């Protein structure tokens, strides 16, 4: 059986507004960077109104209803076809043998800004930068360095590839060590098991293997008037990292970044979906490298 980790609260379809996310921020803040047993939401690239129209049309025409029912059965069959236990067992054989990284991830480059034409399907998502690996990045260059965004890509690719060594090349080393200790104490399994469960959950959401296609990063709004977001973030990890960890970290690193990210991915058939929506993530910059807390 796979471990039963606390699930993340799901986000909203496409690029959600900050006002809609404020209410559940404090709940998901405590769980986001943990990525424990994540049940992440994902939605199609189509707009919601088109979905409503499709439902209305199908209810009005009986033949179309029958077709839709048949399609639903096919969809259910595809969902059932994903062997969760088998997939997890397969990747855990590789993950258990993996070593913690001893070098930085190999990062590519991000190109110039591309602004889609108004009649293009992706125009609603806005301008982007495309990396040499084909991933489209949506972010403010003045807020987030290119290397940070590429590290986020490498970080999420590690879940798509079930590559624990690649994951540890992106994560802050002390975070990995302390989280491993915490998981063993509180959940009776280790960081590798949690990582494998996470990879399996994401693959299950995509009904199989997937590829990261788009990454968006925003600066989160301030959620508490009298408290910095980063202070609140690390307070939520006091059980894992210890009291006063934020002040300690500020002395050890060059800069700390607070971000809110979205991930889109394509499945084995090339269909693109929103995989992760509006989750907070923290990066630490140290000696020219960017590390994820999560």
C-alpha cells in the first residue's frame, strides 16, 4: 500500500486571481512545500464556458447524450487502466537505489519574449519566454532570475522522471535532511518513499507519464498585514525545521524568494492540462545556485 500523506488543497483552473486564493492560503501554506501525497488538481486547456455549452447541447440531443455516455465509459476505462500500485513499485526500485546529488542541476537557457497573436489559442495566457527545452515560462524577469525559473523546471521534471537524484540537486540540502528525519518520526517512512508517492500521484492525475510544458511564477500577495509571507511560511515548518529557522537561513544564504507557481503538462497523447495551480514555493539563493524548499 502507498503511504497516506496529508493531501494538498487543490487550486483553481488556469491562472487564478489572488483574491480567490486568499481564503484558503493558511491551510495550504503548511502543506505546499511538503508535497506529501499530493492530490493536485488539473483541468483542460479549454475554457469553462465551452464546457457548459457542451453539457447543455448534449442534454438537448439524445443521440449526443448516448455518444457522451460512451465517451465517459472510455474515459473511466482509461483511468482504471493506470496501475497506480504497479507504477509506484516500478519507480521505487529506481528511487531506492538513487543517491543524493553532489552537484548542481544542468540548466538550459530561456529565450526572448514571445507574444502570441490575439487569434491564437494560447493568447489568453499572455506573453512568455520559451526555453531551449521547449517549456514556456510566464514570469517577471525583474522579480525572478532566469536560473531560478530553470531550477523550478528541473525540480518538476524530477517528479515527471521519478529521478530522486535530480530532485535533491534542486532542493535545499538541510531541508531534505530535516524532512527525512521528520517523516521517519511522524509517518514511519522516509523522504524517498514520499518522493515516490508524489511522482505516482502526479502520474495518476495525468493517467500516465507526462511532460512539463508551461510554468508560471507570480509574486504572492501579502496574506497577513503584520507578518512577512516568508516569516509565516517558515513558521509553518517549525515542526520540521525548528523554531527560528528563518532567521538562521537569512544569515546562511544570499537571498530568499517567495513565489506562487502554476504548472501545465502534456500527457502521453500530447493533451495539455493544468497540473498544479497557485501554490506557494520558496527558493534560497546561495553562491550562485537556487534551491527549492519543497
